[in-house]
């Protein structure tokens, strides 16, 4: 079941913020001295606080009174529950004990001055909702108290059409009353954005006291405009499957559409048997893929494993404009030949990650090139200049009087129209694509379509743990590199990045990642967890056998300081024009181990090079012979060298 709040209500009072505490298996029949004492203490405090002040003038009560007025309820005639409790306490100096659970709710209400509800979840026939009363609600006789008739449009807590509490939680109906035999409860704590800290504190103490007084671990959740529903109770198999899909979908995601919307989209897919269409737009301007680029591709593969379909859009038409995101000047436009060449390179690489059989590939020129000028005007009319200038890069260039061409405004519009053309259900991208992808939701809605879900993946730091992964910075892990290289590079990441790499670079289930986090939190050597990570990532791109070999090589080289069997061989010619040391430097540069001879020579000069275990600081001291020797450069580079001695 779910606890939900209707969207119109969520907008009230600057935004509702409701805490929810859920607990099951409580014995509500035995008196609890701890709760009784706490309640008595707060009754005395409230009596003292309001000796000389009317309750209705208390600052804590104002947001609730204003919200009631906003929906046409007179707060003086129908005060909210916390005002009713405080008014009774201020007049009589006492408040009746009802049952341990209800008393606990009243204690929390008095202490934090917020409305606290208590509902028996075993009596629900449907989800518990906070919404405006309907004609069907008013037609049920049980939803009225004597001559006090329920009216359409009143805010109510309902399960199905059974009203549990009228006017939020300040008038309880018979169906919502908690009895001594009740054992499963949900406690909504109503508040607003302006007092959310108080709501959260109230939820935290309530959960702590449920554990202390009843030995029950409670769940906590919060409902607001971004998250309008909370699940509670035992799930069916179908619900478990959907929740598992949501967990996998959101693993490592930085920002996303509301979970309630994601859940509804997945349920609709299951009911209709129609796979969701997962859009990824590629602007083919940099064709080499490393695992930083693969973050969104891994997410697509995970969704494909659930049965959904990837829709890859090669931005040949948008690529000729160039994505202006994050740019301080107009991007150079790509030629048609550049776009096609880069696109072909992309496709060769991405199918190492995603499932070719569950992928559709399109060039957006298929529809964009066919648009008439009137079509373009219609599209442009769906977004204002002010909206475009909300983009930081556009705004910065505009305010600093830097060139900003009109055609650049069309990039996000064209990318958004791609979502219309392919009927996208989900669009993925990096957090730097937030503006463009959200534009797709808006444009789909303008064209009468259900808006796509959005998943924004964080940018991945490279193996230095600081800068964004980049080939130019040398902190990258290429998906086509040798297994040993991939493994060794993963082992170089900082310990603080282990879980992030698990979430973004692997398909390991989020439940397993949580266990790995717990291992790290309880003292497991991070090196051991990192070795599992290195094996997992290497296996993804090179296979299990290659990953096993890379791991054994790493253990030999780094843990046992042994030369690997596959160490490269350098042959030094005795009669060559270059001295042996210069020949070695030339080999190291030509084979790509170092960028220049100067860089390699510095390793020697700084004492980082050894021949047969002895340090060598001057390459000129190296002489040739016919024996094989071992050259070690730095901590991990080994070479077999024939033809010289030191």
C-alpha cells in the first residue's frame, strides 16, 4: 500500500512536508510508564506556556490555520488537532490517556507542536490518501458524524472512500479509531516546508521511542512536492518486482523524476506488455569511449536486462550545430563526414556494453531534415527566450556580451523534439544535460504526449579521484585497454571512490553494493574490496578468464614484487649508434609507456628505476652484454632486457 498526498494539497502553505513513521507488531494493550511520564511532562509544559497566551496566537499554529483558510475551512470552528489538544490542556491542565500508542502520538504532538495522526493499517481497504473529499465520499453514511456532514472539497484522510480523518487530522471518524487490539500503525506528522526540521525531529524521536518502548524497528519517510507517496506494508510479488526495478534503475543516479512517476510508468509497462523506450542522444564529437562515458551505457544495459528497449539517437543533425552546453563560445560545427565517421566509431564501441538485439539506432536527420519552416516556427514557439536564458552558459555569454547565435537556441529544442519523434519513455544523460533533457519533457507535453522519465547520471572522477575522467588528463580507464591495464588502473582509485565506481561502473545489484559499503564501514581492508571492484570492471570488458589472469598478475607484481610473465622485452643492440641507455629510453617512448625521453629519464634521475634490483640513476652508466636482465620503472612497470649490464 501507499500513503499519498494529492498534488493540489502539496502546493498549500508554501508546500506541504509530511513525515510518516510506520511500525508493525506493537502490543497496544499494556500500559507503558515511560510514555505516560513523557506525556504528563508535556501536558505540564503546555499548560505553563499558555497560561497568558491564547493558543490560536502561537507562532507554531499559524501555518496550519492559514492552510485551512486556503481550502475554505474555518480554523476557529474546526481547529487542527494540535490546536485542539493545546487548547484543552491550557484550560484544564490535563489530557486523557487513551492507549500507549495514541498517548505516544499525543506526546510527540505536544512536544513539537505539530499534528500527529495514528492509523490502524490493518483496517485499510486501499492506499491511505490525503485529498479533497469527493461526491462518492460524501455519499457514504459512515463518513458523517451526526448532523456534522462531510462536504465535497474538504481535505480528508481516506482509504478508498472510507474517510479516516476529516480536515487533515483534527476530526477523526469512527472507521479511523485505533483500538487496543490494533498492532500495525502509520503515523503521519503534518507540516510544511517552513517547519520541516521540526517534522523531521518529531519523526526521529517517534521512531526511537517505538524501538525503546515496544522493541519495534520503525520505518521513516517524508512526503513533499518532489516525493508525493510512500510505500508501507507487505508487498505482493508484482510490487516487489517493480520496486527491484526501481532500485536498479536509480542505482548511482544523481537526479531523477519522482519515484511515484517512475513506479507508475513501470506498472503501465507491465500491465500492457510494452517495453519502455530508453532514449540516449549521442553528439558524435569525441568518439573514444572510456568508462566515464560508459556510465549512462551501463545504466541502459541494466534497463535492457529488465526487458526494455534502448533507442540510440545519433545527433547527425544536431551535431552540425554543436552542443553549446558548458561552452563559453560558439561551438565549431561538424561536417557531415566528421559526424558519420565519429558515429561509426561510437557504434563499434557502445555495443561492447549495451545489447545490440534490444537497441534501435536512428539519425535525427531522419525527422529534423524533413521539418518545414512552419514546423520549426511551431517548435520554437513552445519555448521563450527567458526560458533559454535560464541556462547558465547562455546567460553568462549574454550578460558578458559574448557571441550567442540564434541557431544555438535550437540545439535543446531539436534534442527535445527527438523525444517526440521516437516516443521516448525515459531519457538518460549526465547532470550537465539537465536543461536539454528536461526540455524534452516539456516539449512532449506540448505535443500531447506523456512526458518521459529522466535519469541524470553524475560525472565520474578519474583514477586520481579529483578531476572528471578524461583522456587528455591521463586519469581515464579505456574500455578497450588490456585487462592488466584496466585492473591496475582501477586499483589506483582512492578508497573514497570505491562505492561510487561500484554504483556507476558495474552491474552489481544495489543490495550487494550496500553490503560492500557495510564491509568498509566495519573495518574490512579497502584494498580487498577494491580488488573485487577491479576484477568486476575488468570482467565486464574483457571476460572472466582475462580478469582472473589480470588479478593474478597484479598479485605477483604488486604484492609479491615478481616480474610478470608477459613483461615486454627490450633488445639492446651493442653496435647501434645510440648508447644502451638511450635505446631503452627510445623504446619506452615509442611503445607509449612515457610521453617523452625526458619524462622517462626523470624516473632514473629520481631513483625510481632498478636493474636486477639495484637502483640506476644515470642511463649513461648502462652497458650491454648478452644476458637477460630485469628493468623495473616505478612501482609497476617491468621489462625484460637482453643485451646489456650496468
